C-alpha cells in the first residue's frame, strides 16, 4: 500500500526522501515519486516500478542548503500504475502526496472541471491540489485555503502539500490514514506514514490523531484540531530498527494482531465501493464458464479458504471445494475446465501450494491467487492475483495475513454473486456495510487484552484444548487451535461443535479445555447444546460469545454481533491473543516458534 515521506532541512533532500521510501517498500507499491522545493522552484520526479527507477531518474539532481520535499510510493487504487498517476500530483504552483481514499472525489472533480481545471491523472488525489489552489485564489491565504480544502474531503487521508505561495512550509492533514511528524536534534523536520521511515532520522515524533492538520517549517511544528492549536505530544523515537519496527509491542505477532484494523482497511480500500465490489485486477469475463471453485492451500491459508467456502456457496451459490495442497498433489485429482482454481498463500512461495497451482495450469484451468507478496512465485504463475495487502508479516504464526485473506475472499464471494446475480442489491449493500465495519471489530481494547492476559494463567496445563464452532466458526476454531499449537506447543484441535459427540467427547474431563466459539448470529442454540454436553462431562469451558452463558468456567463477552462476519473477526482476535498470552506465560519464543519456518519452500 502507499507510503508517504517528507523532509525540511539542510541535508540532501532527495537522499532522505528515497531512503525513507525504501523503508516503506515492504508495504508494496507500483510507482514512486518525489517533489523538492528550493529557492521558490519545485522539481518533481516520478517513475513506475521499483525505487531504483526513481533513483536513476534523479541521479543528476541534488538539493543545496535548506530545502524541503515530499515523497510517495503508490499502490494503484484509482487508475493504473502509470507515471501520470504516480504522486506527487501537481497543480499550477503546488504538489500533493496522499494515502487513503477520497470518497467524494468524483463530485469534486466534476465541479473543478466545470471551472476549467484540467486533470492529468485518473487518481482521486489530484482533486486535493486543485481544490487547494482554487481556495487559495479565493482566500489569498495558504493556511485558510488548506483548512477549507480538507474540510471538503470525505474519506480517509494522510496528506502532505507543498506550494510555491508559501515556500517555507509543508502542510499536512490526517484523517483515517496514519501520519507521523518528527524532528531530529538539529531541528530538521521529518514526516512518515509509518515510523519505519523515520527511524535513524527523527529523534522525537508525534503520532498525529484523526482530524489533525497543520504545517511545519524550520521554526517548528504547528498542529490544529477543529481550528484550535494543539499542544505537541512528542515522544522519543528509538534508533533501534528492530525494536522500533515492533512499535512498542513485545513481539511482532502482537504488533501484527493490533494492526489488523489498519491492514483490513487497506484490503478493502478501492474495492468496497458504495454499491458493489470492484477488483481492478479482475474482469467479470474471467468467470465465464465457471461453475465450481476449488481452493487449495496449506496451514492458516487453508483455514481461511475453508471459512470462505461457506461464503462462496451461501452467497455466490457456487460449488466450492477446499483441499490441502500437499494432499491434492498426490491424489490424482480430477480437474475440469469449469473449475476456477484458487490458491491462497501469505508468502506466495509455499512449495505444496505452488506445485498444486502448476498442476492446475497444466490441466488448463483458470487460476487465481490470493496472496500477500507481490511478485512471489505464486503471483507470477497465477492468471490473476488479488493481493491481500497485509504488509510484511514477520511473526511465524500468521495473524493479519489470515484476516486479510478472509476479507479478500469475502469480497470475492460478493463479486461472484454480483456476476451471477445471486444476491439482491440490498443484500449486497448490507454486506458492503458489514465489510466497512470490520476494521472496528478487530480493534484490541486494553480491557480485552488485560482480561485475556489474566485468563491465560488458567490454560497452561491440562491434557489438551478443543476449539469448537459451527459453520464458518469451525474453520476459525481450526485456526485458533493452530495458533495455540504453533506458539505454546500445547496440544490443541479445532473441531466442528456438532461432531464432538461422535468420538472426541470421550476425552472430556476437567483437564480438557474447551474454547467455545458461540456467535449470536449463526446457529447459537446448536452450539450451545454442544457446549452443554461438554460441560456436563466436566470439561473446563472458556466461552466466547456476546450472550452470557452460565455454564462457562470463563467467559469473554464479545460486542460486535450485528453480522456473522463481525463476530468472526472479533473472535479471531480473541483466539490470537489467547495463543499469544499462553505462549508468553510458558516462556516461548512467540515470533520464532521451534521447528517452524515462515515460508515453507520444501514439500
Ligand atoms: O505462506 P503460506 O500462506 O502459503 O503458508 C502456509 C502455511 O505454511 C502457514 O499458513 C503456516 O501454517 C503458518 N505458520 C500459520 O501460522
């Protein structure tokens, strides 16, 4: 996804900007650009592809003395990855970079076009710079023009703007997309959309809040909220890359659990529109002749596939089969051309999944990858890819990748439902609304985390765990058990709640821990009676539900129960935190559990 950097100071501006952008590369991008303002002149450079291309273009440029600049890596959402669409975007005398999405850009663009403004790009961002210049011409004051501009924008944004009419300042605004401003001990100013870009450069930083805007100059930083000047809440920024990359969390896994709201917003941006799902990377005709989906994956990615198979059948009314890639490879599978072959992989390098994909290609099937790593082997091989947009996942135990895979496939199921006309407009709208709500459902509150920390001490021994659920909550139970196993080394199984009585219930006693996923919106009464059966046999029950359950030994109350998927995502976070806290108490290496590798490139 996109990245932003900015700088005011006497060091070579281009180097600072490009170096900052390099630290944001991990988020993925398809073009990059910078604009540097010095001596009332703005120089701008853009290039499609890797930063190396931008460096080649700027090799003869160097700033000299005090200057300022803004830079951006773009992940195409509105318009193709071309140089014209790359940021910074130019007006007559100003440049802007932007992360996020301007929801009302069409309406703003049409009105500016009526005033005779010519647009060069297909992006939503370009409206910002033209709007600013229009307001400046009316108000003759850059700050008032900037304030008026951001007041007009709807959606999510982090914006930096430089302008010749106020050549000593960088204007900034944040609403819904991250932005950090900081300074070093010489007073040079640095901006970044993540602290990764600022480590080793800024020594003190301010994490801007939604609604903050203002400007910076050599004189310092001025932040406003609701037209009132705010006190600066500066924090020291560590120079240690690893601990800074952990952003104050104890483990990468913990950080990745916490950042799920942000990455899920990235996953839906530009794809969840007002009335439909849009995938720039797909064309509806790709689904011509397809009446079956086969999903193939390993581990966590398999669990996400299994969960979403329920959605494909329920919403898109398309037969969907999910297979473990290492099994699929050797079963001499039947592959028919009416089948869309979908592989899911965080890394895009998993040997079994890759081999299954090759088999499907050889059999002439249409193939689609849901993957987190662009340009990985799987992405290069599949006909089309939907990138999960989770950003780099460092914890071996996958968390945010799972979340974004589920989100990507939920969107895909609605996309297929649109094509096949299996849902009404109102039904689709209500799914889109539910999707927009998910980033809130995965927010970790201090209260919840504390509760799970406390509870975890009761779940360190015993002879095993059963995570149980029904419907989509069965694959979530599988995933909860996998997480716990991977990092606690305790035995855990995921099971369909209704299947316990067919054997596993024989294990029930007080030393058997049942983690019961009891959503309100999906088969609550059925799961409840399965949990009652276990409770009657003295199993220790940790119930996760929005509804009080008196037989539970421990209870975690969930709050997002307006849609099965918000329940799914909220419970997902709880199972991840439980695994994390049990592992911490057992003294294990959470990020690098024994015997496991992040990317399994052997069979
Ligand atoms: O990179 P992939 O998604 O293809 O990896 C598949 C599995 O190896 C992976 O999900 C593994 O199960 C993780 N350790 C889960 O936390």
